[in-house]
C-alpha cells in the first residue's frame, strides 16, 4: 500500500520535473557545461535579442565543390601570407576614424567589408546595397554616382561594438597592385576633368610641388603631371599632410593585421573572388546578376566617363577649354584599354557643348567594338609603362618604399623589372 503511494509520488515528481524542464527550454536558454570536470546547468532568460551572437563558420569550414576548393587554396595563401607579415605593433595600434569610415557590416549575413578606393569599392558598395535590401538585381543598375547614396559605415560604433562585429563576422577586402591603383587614381581624379579633385587636391599639388607655378594653375589645379602627382603621394605619406584615401596604402585604410580578414580578394581576380565571397555567405542567388562582369564593368566605365564630363562641363570652363577636356576623357579611355590609339575623338569643338551622355556613350561603345581586344590589352600595358617611365628611378624607389606594406602584405612585386630595369638611368 505504502509502496504504491510512494511510486505515485515519485511519478508526480518526475512529471513535475519534466514540466519545469520544458518550461525552462521554452522560456529560457539552457546549456549544460562541463568546466574543470564539474557539470552544471546554465540558465539565461530569453529576451528579444540573444545575450550572445554565435560565431559563424570561417570560409575554410564551408563545404565547397572541386572548382571552389582549388580557388580556396589561393585565398588561403593570401590569408597566411598576411598573417606571417603582421607584427605585434600592427595588431596593437587602434582603429582610426579613417578605418571606421571604410568599414561596412551586414548584420543578417554577418558580412564585414572594408572598401579601398580604386580597388572595386564602387562595385562592392553597390552590391552590398542590393544585398541589404534583399533585392536580386545587378549592382550595375545603380549608377556609379549613386554608389554612396545608401552607404552606411561603422563610424558611429563604439570600440566594444566593433569588437563584437569583428568577432562574429566573416571579413573581406579587395587589394590591388599599388602601381596600377595609383595610375588609375591619377587618371580618374586629376588628369580626366574632375573639378572637385582639381580644387581639393590638384591646387595643393601645384602649390607645394611645382616651382614658379602660374596663378591659373594654382587656382585651378587642372594640369597636374603624373610626376608631380607621385611626388605629392610620397610627401603626403611622409608628412601626413593633405592625404586623400584614393591615394594612400590599403593597409592604412583597412588595418588588415588588426581586423584579421578571412578573405583577401585581388582586383586582378575580382570575378573569381566575388563568386567565392558570395558562395561563402550562401548568396548564390546573386551569382546570376554578376555573370559576365567584364561586359557590365565596361558599360559602367563608359557611362561613368561620359556622365562625369557632361555633369562637370560647365564648371570646368573656367580652367580648361571644354573640347580639350573631352580629349582628356578620350585619352583616359585609351589608357584604360577601351578606345584604340588609332581612333581619334570624332567630336568637333562646336559640338561638345550639346553632347548628351547617350551621344558620348554610344560613340565610345562603337569605338570599343571596332577594336581588337588583344590590341587594347597590349595598348593598356604600353601606356602604363609610358607613364611610369616618366618617373626618375630615385623617385620611383621612394614611392615603392611608402607602399612597402601593401606590396608585402598582399603579395605584389615591389620592384618589378618592367618598371625598374632601365639602361639609361642609375
């Protein structure tokens, strides 16, 4: 009799215990830990947000196919190279406002991106806009001039918040060969008509680098040579005076040793790296909208050149003849390998003020279609060398020195023979 009651009490206690456990599971977060050999139950009340963000799998743990596996080895080599180059001093220094302005974060996918100007940043900032809005449309649907309209950086985050973001995210950036990046920056921002950069950087270069400059050059900044530009970059990096993020090392922008990027993309392999990055974040649905990026990038570059000319056409007239400015745009497209050197700009002086963006893009596109791709590639390399051979070796060595970390950390040749082996100079 007593044994029966005892069994019923034990059964009721067991049922009660099970109910309590179920309630704890529903209302709380329960974990059973073994610390120093002692088992214990940890209970955390559930709130609208978890008390702790669980970590994500690093790229090395994401299951991939054979093709992606081969590319992963390249990504791993870049990662390990960077880690081997970093020093304790690199990791101990603090983030700067410059770093925070270039950091972006997508909370849903835990994507952390650092954008380096002239290294695919316009492409990635537009693609991240589409991902943020969960819109599967090509990033090229956003015009280049609108690439920063919805740009959200981490400038307002506390160091503690930033630390959590870095801990619980996959981090990536895009690097580029410094020599190519600098020439691209010079051509886009100072050689090609760009009133904003003529005013903000060009004037400063003329006043500080060029002796006996004319008053027009000092007040316009429209005629900076590539040698003057290189001297400015060296001086700015040495003194810290009047630096611009388009022309400073990627290491300084992204602080890679402290961030510890999981993926380092290269501008030279952007197509393959972008696919790898999207697959890493399980964003394969976006692969279809970036297929054929060379074609899209081409149209993007053509539109950007035409749009910038038409928009700034009125403002630039105080410093340069508008037809002369258009000839610079044409030369810029030749340097980029889009228009052949044999193809002259077809517009006459009396036509330039009425040109529309569509008029200009149509003519540029036809010029590209009529040229040989192999010839354009060869021309691009030839003009690249032509510009750098204007730079005395003593100056070029100083440039190589101020960008040393970019060369070392990202695996680029600091002293390529094509630039430094010259028979007529010491």
